[in-house]
C-alpha cells in the first residue's frame, strides 16, 4: 500500500509539473503575440501620422511603410520559430 501511495504521489507531481510548464509556455506565447500586435499597431499609427503630416508619397511615409513591413516580418519570423 505504501509503495502505491509513493508512486501515486510521484505521478501526481509529474502531472502537476507538466501542467505548470505547459501553462507557462502558453502564457509566454500569448505575451509574445501581444507584443507583436502592439509593435505592428504602433508602426501602423506611425505610418498614418507620416502620411497626414508629409503626404502619401513622402520619404517619411516610405520609411514608415518599410518599418511596418519589418515589424510584420519580425512577428511572422518569431511566430514560425516558436
């Protein structure tokens, strides 16, 4: 009986550890996705501001378009890596 109790405790500890680790990994992924969304949103706002201030075809707007594309690529690259 004592042997079974020890095995059950060990099994329960292992399951708990897996659940804890799985939850932490999921939370990390969610956090990473939120950061990506914020980064892209900020880049979109910067592009809109540059267009309003300097015009659709201005150098500033072109720079902001490039930065937006880089932010999107980075997020896709990071997402694919994980």
